[in-house]
């Protein structure tokens, strides 16, 4: 088997396939680990953790810990980030070697006879013949007209994560998950940030009750959000660059961060002369087990039109392997995958929102509980946020099957696990309410929220 692309989808397929006894070659044109490890999940979350520490030290006096006002050495932050990336890259390389995966450096292109040609890298020109091929070429940031990426005034996530110093003022174009993470991080570290979002709300697609919590938090931290506006371009001037948006509105900033999503890198795969079908926008057409329209070829990760999440890429890579092995695998339920957004406050959810459940034809009952009444949240000084559970409505008005769990607040990205399992195991409110939550924990709030849907609440 040959895998083209060494990001989460590709290396997961390589590792999982080698564990199953397949003879695997992995081709990567840049760095093993892909976007997630080098210019995505890992560096972004490291910078967000720096922001969290900075925020915590700034409020140390609330705990009686007397400190001077914190200051930031961003060079140390970047060095720590790079050390984490280097350690993870080294670990991944060692794991691939231990699994006897042959790694090639170069650009892999698919040919009509299910062979793969490698060029342009340290491995030289190599031709491989495969029984099966997995395409996992990943993605690159999208750009928009009027904002040419120069790496200095206008940047994408690729450049932002390697800045030598943070700007005094920044505009973030795009209020989705990535844009809000970047905006939150920069604002907490002292940058004056404006988010410009074309849609009616930031974090579009979230349950509105969750999105409102984030919006209020951003406002309290003097992070400006402008929704329902389209950007028109920017004009450099003596005091920064002037970004125009909406109807004759503008904001002057030192840095523009373009965060409007990512596009697939399928153009590097040489698919024109193959039987692999490519959709509008460059996404590769696949079926429910990641098979492309060419026999013996699968595609996973950001090159297919599914959620562009590293953990979804992992799952797709393993799904493709199980299909290659003839194991009749269960397809991924994309409606119920876990989502985690690491801005402050954090957001995590799985399954339907109240609105989407209604649109899908369910009659629902919901319950929400706030962290303001949670003992552990009070102890750590993070009481902003809530847990909301959406369940099918039973004849007596209580909740039945759990359809969705939506969280916003402290550490919710680490708390979603039991909610994700409840949704995907099609558990009922009565079943989940039987389980004991440890005390005092943040996760008690999930238990309280589910219990209230049985018709008998404990604390609220």
C-alpha cells in the first residue's frame, strides 16, 4: 500500500495498515505530521495555553498570590512551541520506523495503473507499484481577493503561528473556529483585536446559547466582533493598514489575519489522467468507506468533503484500511463527530443543536446548567459558560434519547467524552442519569443537566 501525504489521515493509515501486516510506503513532500502538527492544532494550542497562563498569572491576586504584573517574552513562547513540535515529529518518525513503514521525501503523483511516482524531494525520483493507494495530500489556507498574503502585513495561520512578536492591533477576517482561537489568543496577550465575519454570528453552526457565551466573553475582554459584514480590501498607510468593510466602515491595524478556511491540495496529486473524480473546489469524491471513483484508490482527510478535523482524518485513515482489508467497516457518522474549539471560553459539542434537531424532524426537550453554580469552577475561578443537552421529547414531557451535548466554559474540550459517547451510543436520559459523577468536578454539570431531563433535578 502507498499513502500520499504524511498528515493525520495519511500517517494514521500508514500506522494502522502496518499494524495489520500491510507493506506500507508513505510519501510526504514537507514535514511528517502535516498541517496539524506544524501549522495547525499543536502550535495553535500551545500559543493558546500561553495565553491561558498569562491570564491566570494576571488574576493570581484573586487567590492571594501576590505577583508583579505579568509580561511576555514571545521568543520563549515560540521556542517552547517549536520544541513540542520537534519532539512530536521525532516521535512520529520513530514510530513509523518501528512499524517498518518506508518513508519517502518528495511529491507523490498517482498514475492511471495505480502506480505512484515520487519527484522533487530528498528521495529522488522513485516509481512505486501498489495494490492500493490512499490519497491524503491535506490542505492549504484559503485566501480572498484584496488581501494578498505577504507574510508581513497580511498572513494566514501558516505565518501567524511563527511570528516573532505579536502586533499591537490586528484584524481577523473570519469568525469561525480558527479565527476565534487566534483572536482569543492575541487579545489575551495584549493585542487589540477586531473580528470581521460575513455571517450573522461568530462560530456559525454552534447552538446559539453557546455562541452567545463566547460573544459576551469576547466583549468583556474588549475583543471587538463585527458580524454580517464583508471585507472590501485594505490600504497600507503611515499608521498601519486600513481594512475597509461593510458600508464605508474601516479599522486601522498592524496585521491582518485571513482565516476563511482551507482548500484541498488535490492539485498536487496529478489526478487529471486517472479515474479519480474531483468535485468543484478540488475535493476528491469518495463513498462511505473512503473509496474514490478509481478502483483500488481511497482518499482521506482534508482532500475529501468532510469535516476538516485532525481526529476525523485519523478515523478516515483507519476506516480506509479496514475497507482495504475487507472487514466491512462501519462508516463514520459525520453528524455526530466531536468538535473542540480552544478559544477562551472553550467550546465542545457532539450531535444536534436544538435548532438542527428541530430541522431534522425531532420534537425535543432541552436543559442547560451554568458553571456559575459549579463548585470546581468556583475554585479555579472560571465560572463562565454552560452545558446544554438536547434530547427527544417523550410523551410525559421528559427526555428520551440524547441527541446532542453542547458545552462552553472551562476545560470543556476535556469534558466532552461522556457526552460524545452518550450521543453515539444512542443512550437515553434515564440511562445516563444513573451514572455517578465524581465531586467536585466540572463534569458534574453534565450529570446535573441530564438528570434534570428525567423530570427530577438535584441542584437546579
